[in-house]
C-alpha cells in the first residue's frame, strides 16, 4: 500500500519539478513526464486546499 504524501511533501516535489524544468535541458519525453507529474500534484494540492477551506468555513460557521 502506497503511503499518502503530505501536503508539504507534494509542494516540495512540485518546486523541484519547476526548478528542473526551468534550469535544465530536458528531452521532450522527460519534460512531458515532469509536466504530467506536476499537473497531478497541482490538482492534489488544490484539492487539499479546498478541503481545508471548507473545514475552516465550517468551524467559523459554528462560532
């Protein structure tokens, strides 16, 4: 069973991908793989942020 990555780990990996794409010469195939991975991380991070925002709103509404 694969361990679920923490938000911070995903954000760190996304930053690594951005840095690699910006600062190195990659083959088209490697660039596409990194793009796909980065895009997936962005979706996961946005989902986590949306869930956190919803939880915060619920807490605020209870006050």
